[in-house]
């Protein structure tokens, strides 16, 4: 066994320079701004203020939508504290408590209500498939992460919960893609969409829905695979 001179050990998380954690403040600000803009209309109980049209013949859509928004807001707030390294390291007890809130008062009820309203979206089957698949994966990743923590498999717990958190925040990236599509697609309305505004709206919603969660999920998988590769290299250099 030997250690190479030109391969220093990894720097502990609490000694890493500030720029290695510079994502924390922007994530907190984006989360707060998104909730401040998105949440108030659903606290009024007035369906006319909903940003999602109500599908005909499904009276439960609005109350389920409100429940989904509220529980997903809880998930977004608690997810921030779960992925914040300083909070997780300095307050492990509160990390566990916030994790329980994230799972049982956030993702599980938000995912289950999301399954129903996603399947009955007024924006067409392309978005419906995306919404249902997103909800199923969100629930599955979260349950897998919770079970791994219960079994004290903390490395697995972290990986599953990172996947879950990415899907929690995918509503924000969804809105970014929506803005891009609203700018990019209207010039094509008379050609590609044959002058049909509903078809264009369905396309914008569907593309934004799929891109909003698949690209972040692929990015976090790439990040996790890089972590595994780095650990493998360190182990090889240390032997």
C-alpha cells in the first residue's frame, strides 16, 4: 500500500472554498421568488385565479390542484434545507426532521395529487404522459431515499434524495422552458401549427413539461456518475 505524493487527499466539505457552495444562495432566492409568484393565487380558493384551466367534467381538479401546489411548496422549502451542506452538517437532528416533512407532508401527497391532475391535464396527452411519469418517478425516488435512510445506507440515501430534489425543483426549469417556447414557437403558428392556437399551446406545454424534468435528471445522473468515477480514481491512486 502506498500513497502518491502528487495526489493530495480530498478537501473536507467544511474546508472547501466558498465558491464550491455558491449555488446555495441562488437556489434559496430562486425558490423564494418562485413561491412568492406562484403560490398566492391558490391561497384564495378562487378557481378563476388558477393558472391552469379547469378541464370539463372533473370538479375535483381545482381542489386537487390547490392541494398539489401547497404540498409541493412544502417539498420545495424543505428540499432546500435537505441539500444545503452547512445545514445538513451542523444540524443533523433538524435535517432528519425536515426530511420527514419533505417525504410525508411534501412529496408523497404532492406526488399522489400530481398523478391525478397530471393525467387530466387540459393541455393534451403529450403533457399528460410526462406529468404522470414525473409523478411516479418523484414518488419512487423519494420512497427509495427514505428506505435507504431507515436502513442506514446513507450513500444510497443521498443519491436517491438528490434525484428526488431535482424533480422537486423541475417545476422551475419547466417555467424556464415555457418562456423559451413562447418566444420561439409563435412565428411558426401559421405554418407548423396551421393557425391553431390550441395546438401550439399543447406543444409548448408538452415540450416544456418533458424538458423541464428530463434534462435536470440527466444532469444529476451525470454528476453522480462523475462522483463514482472520482472515488474510483482516488482509491486506485491510494493503493
